[in-house]
């Protein structure tokens, strides 16, 4: 598919041919849901377990007489009723590391890009700024009509001046092409790709 390219200031800068195998797929909600769920589950840390009766390092020796002590007949200091004893029915360790096939993950990213290609994709030639200031960049975004949440993806590495200028703008996030992911792409209203980013993303799938 052919898409218009613009400069960062909004002026036209020719056209670019996007690979239909990457940007022209029909999105499927089930694939996107699986990949987003996999991403969010991988972010979760291990659920910390509590120490139960068998995990507590206390003596198992019977610590009082069977009869005549005036107290209950206890045989183990690790029992849950004692201070320092094991937790009764405590939380178990849980690892949140689901597996997902590479083919499904790749397909999910293609479909996320295709979703934005239908509505919300902007291609710019580069992120070079004449005035790398936050105030100037906010004005540029307003001039281009990029409102709401904006995700900007560059090539091998993000342009340093643009990255610093965009750092304090609410709702604007910047990533290198290697960091492109389904969750961030779908979460933002507008996806801005540089020519280098398009090249890297297409090479990522063709390679």
C-alpha cells in the first residue's frame, strides 16, 4: 500500500510503499487479545509465598507434659497458633510466565500495525528538529493534529534531540523500532513511524 510521507513540521515529503504482509492484514481480536495478555502477564513479578508449618525452622520436640501442665497438649512449636509458627493456608508461590508461540507474537504485531494503518498511522521522513525544545515540539504536534496519546517509533535508536524534547509531554512516548510492541501500539491514538522504523519493522519480519 502507498502512504504519504511528511516532514516533522507537516510538509509533504513524497510517498512510501508499505509491505501489505506487515501493514495490510485484517486484524483479529482474538490474536491481539492473546498477545496483549501475554505481554501483561510477563510484566508481573513472582507472587511471594508465605512459610507454612513445614517451612518454619522450629523444633518439632514436644515442649510440655502431656498432662498436668494446665495448658493444651501441644507437640510442635511450628503450629500456626504460635508466634513464629507457620502460616495456616498461606499464599502459594505463583510464577506468571505464560508461553506464546513466536509466530503468534509476530502475527499480533503485524495486526497491531495494520490496525493503525487503517486509522491513526503517520509516516515521517525523520525526527530531526530545528529547535529541540519541548514548547516547540508541542506546537508542532498541535499543528499536525496529533492529539491524545501519541507513540513515536524511530529506527535503530531514537533521535536524541527529539527524545529529550518529547520527554515532558504528557501522553507522548518514544521507542526504537526494536521496542515496538502490540500493547503500546494499541494503547495510543496515533502511531508515528519514521522511514527508518518502517524499514526496520519490515526487515524484522522478512528476516
